[in-house]
């Protein structure tokens, strides 16, 4: 059997088949093993990827939350005032949205706090911030109550900037008189004292009001502008007032703007001129000085009163250039008096000076330059200042400036005495040569006014100061003032402001007699 070739062949084939089968099973096993390994690895990778996806999803969720929180914070920063938590300008603009077709009552208030600067400067910014927070809280509560009472469909309170606030209310039509009463109530309540820590602080409020009842609302920017104009008028009238906007106020504001623009060139275009009013000795009648008074004849507006243009020059800062022009021209004119009338007693020239000029670091140099260029001796110049030099915020600088001028030989006179900050300690502290009694005390000449003048004379003479009374218009006033002991006099009775100076008031080698003075 073993020798049978067919058997051998079958045996070989069987061996080969067995080897093939064994090899195939081994390969299949390896493939199966590898497949299982790869399957397990894939499952691990899938689990890892699933974990990573979950982690990424979590991170994305957290990032979205952070972005959302940051966005809200940025929106808050963009729309709210951080100190008071009230809306800011951008915020109230966003809040003042669309109007509808119904008849609506629109009320916009512009509120400017009175006397806040004094508290902020006197006690410091920390106290100022606390006061602003207290005012904001009270104002928001008052406006909420008012909106609820009126049934306003929307209202907002905004810190416009500094110590200024804006209130808007939109709702159904309000009966006549309620708006005025409500605004006055707000003004009264804001003027009540604020208890802040251990201090009781009090401010006032000047309120400008824009009111409209129509089917379409005014643009907020326009409404706030109109209310601001009214608030400025409230401050001009004496603060602590409520003023409603009208077209007349807008016309006034436009004129102010136009005048301010024209003023910027007035010191160069020849439209300014000086007139001079005499100041005479009460005992001899001699003209001892002329006060230089500014006049403006605009090519566009014609003659403009100093009462109108001087405050505009102060507000705009044009007073610096205009004031320097006045100083320069006055010194030149006074030097001409000395040259043209050498035998006459040369009077001094008095120049009114703004507080804004005095706080400039180079003002003393400006005076030196004007004196040097004109040739006028220092002791022939008088600088007249108002009681604003006693304001705490500027007192150190003005004291330094006036002391430097006084050391040069320039006289310093305090104008409008009795109407502002005067106190005995300040009179003693400043380098003054004379005070000018405000004309309001001279004009009335009643018992109380005379008592003020007597007191001023007593104090001034004790301090070694001369006393000048301005606004003398009648012989009765003249006689009373001379009897009281006033040193010098000024007023229409003694001479009106004029471009004709020395030749008009003094003849050479001749002085006025006190017996015919003013007659």
C-alpha cells in the first residue's frame, strides 16, 4: 500500500492540503487578531474623540458664556455711567427709540447742579463723587414716581456729563400746568440737603425744559440742545430756576454764537475802541485818573453793549487777547497825556482786568511789555480787579500775580466792592491800594447803603486803603459822599465816558475847585 503510487500521491496531496489549511488558519487567525486589535483601538480612539468632542463642546460653551458676559459688560460700559449707574449720552440715545402714531407728550429736562463745583473743589473729588451718586439716586426715584403718576410709557435719566443730567419722559398728553409744577417740584427736591456720611451737603439745580405734544417726537439731540439753552438762561437769571425753552431763547443763543465768532477778530479789525471816564479827588476836584472803558462797534451788528459782549468774551476765552489790546492801548493813551500836557498833573489810567487774565502765568510780563513799549511809568497804571480774585479756586495764583504787579509799582484797586466775596481777612491779605464802592450802594443812598459805605470807609482807612465811590449822578449823592469822607469820586455827574480825555476835563495849569465840582 505504501508502495502504491496513488496512495503516495494522495498522502502528499493530503499533507499539502493540511499545510495549506494550517497556514490559512494561522493567517486568518492573525488577520482576525489584527482586526480585533484594530477594532479595539478604533473603539478607544472613538471614545477619546468623543471625550475630546465633549471637552471642546464644554470649552465652546464656556467661551460663549464668557463672550456673552463680556458683550453685556461692554454694552453696559458703552451705555451707562459707571459712577452713578445712570444711562450715559449713548445710552439715553439708544433708549429714546421709535414713536407711534398716537398723540404723545414729550418732556426733556436739562438739569445743571448749582454750587457743585464749590463742594468738589473745597472737599475734594471723593466727596464730589459721593454727592453725585446721592443726587443721581434721588433724581432717579423722583422721575420714577413722576412717570408712574403720569402713566409715561417710557422714561430715562441720564448723567450727561460732570454735574449735568438729562431726563426724558414720553407718554400721554398732560394737562396744562402739571409740567411746570412737576419741574418745580424736582428742582425743590434736588435742592434739599443730602446726608453723606458725617456731612450734610446741599446743592441747587437750574433746569431747562423742552416740551412738545405732537404725533411725532423731536430728535433727542435737538430736544436736549433746546433744553440746554433753557438751562443756560436759568443760570443767567440767577440759578435755582426752571426755564422753558422758546424760539426767543434760540434766537438769543444764535446771536451769542455769532457775536462770539465776531469777537475773535475784534482786537485786530479796528472795531474796538476805548473811552475814558474821569476819577476825581473828593477834596480838590482834581482829575487823578481815567478809567479805560471798552466799546465795540461791530461791522455786522453795529454798537454792542459791554454788558452783552464782555461776558461772551469771558466765556469764550477771547478776553485774553482783547484784554491785552485794552492794556496796550490804555498805556499808549496815558503816555500821550503826559507828553501833550507836560505842565498838567498827569492822571493815571485804570484798566479793568479779568480773572482769566490774572491766572495766566505770563500776565505780569504782558503788563511789563505794555509799559515798556508805551514808556508809561509803572506808577501811572492802575489795575482794577473784581472780588472774583478772592475765589478759593484761583486765590493763590491771583495773589502771586497781583503781588508781582504791586512790587513793580502798579496800583491795585478792588472794583465793585460789596457785591461778592469780600472779607476782612482777604482785604488784609491782598496788596490793594484802593477799593471802589459798587454804584448800587451810591445809587440808592438810603440808610442801609450809607451804613455800608461808612463801614467800608472805616475798614479801608484802617487798612491804609483809599475809597472810591462810583456811580455819582446827583449833587445830593456827591455831598453825602464827601461828608462821609470818600477819597475819590466817579460818575456821570463828574464826567461821562468820552474819547476826549485830558483836554476835555483839565485845562493846563488849572485844577477843579471842590466848590464847583460837578456843577
